[in-house]
């Protein structure tokens, strides 16, 4: 097939192009179009004239500003010209001129000697504002100096009583906190520890949040979290754990609560297990339980709060180990025969050591234990855990 255009095809193409370019315009439309372009041309011409005139005016203004200092009379030059003009005249003796000046000065009254004060007398409000600003500036400078002294004192004497130093400083805790927060991010590693110790005594929630960010630096993590806990309390650490974007800081908070050794911290840790958003990370540190901590968690299996009992069961199952498994087996098969203890069975199903696996195999064949064993497995599967 021939793809090259023939003469007939070219004529058809030319005809189509002419038809596409034809405009159905009346005489009125053409006249309006011409009027529009004439007006546009005049407008552009005016704009060019205005731009040229503005540039010329700016150049003239700059030239005037440059030439004015050159035309200004020189006092030294006028003095020299005056001296030259007086050469031909009779000079007045200098002694007579001095006597005349002294006599005129003696004739003036003391009131005339005083300069005239043209400014108005300040109002009482203006005096008050001036005094307030002066005292504020002076107080700020005093606070800066005193806080710097406190930091230096703690650096020289780390064993010093921080609370006593704050009381003896003469500054309010709010003022000290404000200055310490300014220094927290700018201070070097040597003085940061002193700033953190002072914030633990003078800080508020604002300081606790700044300390939470400081805890992202590994060398200050434990110290910053200890200060934050002292400021906001142990129960508030759960909120700080949820607020922190840093995984290492959150894990450090969980470990701190678990290893504190007191019931309040353990209960706060168990509340984190109950929360689905923090459960996985909080359970990840449960394998570091000591024997004393295992005993404390086991006592939570008898608590009246069901959610607290379930959280303790999950922690015991994650803690794992022969000691935990032995105590759980004794709990469901011992003299008290707590066969229906759901939380203990949940912990046993979660344990992964060999002793727990052998007991689960035994329970799956024992008629009296099979029901409790299956109920624990069903609860774990229904709540998203492996069984």
C-alpha cells in the first residue's frame, strides 16, 4: 500500500485547513476587536512613558542627594576666609575681648545659665512602667547569676543537698525552673546533670516533658527519667511512655517501673499491660523478672480486679523459666486444688520451657484438668495471643 500523499490528498488537506481557519465574524465583531487592540496599544505606550519618567525622577533624586553635601559650606573654610579679610583692618586686642565676655557673663542671671527643659513631666503611670521594667531586668540578671552559682556548686559538691540549696538561693522555684530550662539544651555534658538535679526539685510538668526529650540521649536517660518521675509521680509515667516517640525511652520507662521493687510501680506497670497500645512493648521486658518480682506478680493473681489478674498472668507467662512454671503448677495442683484458676492456667499456657510443655501434655489427657486448660487456650486465642 502506498502511504505517500498524492496531489488529490494534498488538495483535500488544504481545503480542510482553510475550512478550519475560517471565522464567522460579523463587521461589528471585527470593529470591536480592532478597538480593543488600539486601546491596548495606547495603554502599553502610557505604561512605558510612566516607567521612563519614574526612572528619571529616581536618578534626579539620587543626584541631588549626592550633590547636597558637596554644596554645604565648610565652617573651617569660612573661618579662614574671615581671617584673611580682617588682615587689613585694625585688630581688636584680645584682652578687651576677654573683658567684654566676662562682663556679659556676670550680667547674666543664674536662671539664664540653666538650660531650658522643653520635655514634659512624666506621668505617674509612666514612672510605674519605668520602675517595673527596671526591676524586672534587674531581677532577671540576678536570677541568671544565682542559678549559675547553684549549678557550679553542684558540680563542685555532687553530694550537696539540692533542696537546701534551692531554699537558700532566695529565688522562687518558678524562676529557677525558667532559667534551668533555658540552660538545659545549651549546657554541656558536665553541667547537664546538675541542671537535671535542680529540675527534679523545682520542675513542673513543663520540665518533665523537656526531660522526656532529654532521655532520648542515652547518657542521660536514667537520670532524666528519675527526675521526671520525681516531678510528676510514678502513675504519670504511663502517660509519658505513651507520649514519647522514642522506643528506647519507652522501654526504659517499662524497665524502671518493673524493677522499682514497690507495689505502686508494679501496679502502674500492670496497667500498661492492660492497654493494647503498650502491651507488646511492656511484655518484652518481663523476661528480666527477679525471684522477688515473680513472687510479687504471683500475689496479683489473687487481686479483686480481674484486669489486674489477667495482666499479671500475661507477665508471668512472658517471664517464663522453671521457677515460674513450678509455682504455677503447684498453684493449680497443690493442696488447695485451684484447678479452676483461669489466670494461672493462662500463664501456664504462655510459658515456653520444657516443664510447662510436659504439664500441658499431661493436662490435655487428664479429665479434671482438660476443661481449665481449654478455657485458658480459648481466652488467649480470642484475645489475639498464641496458644
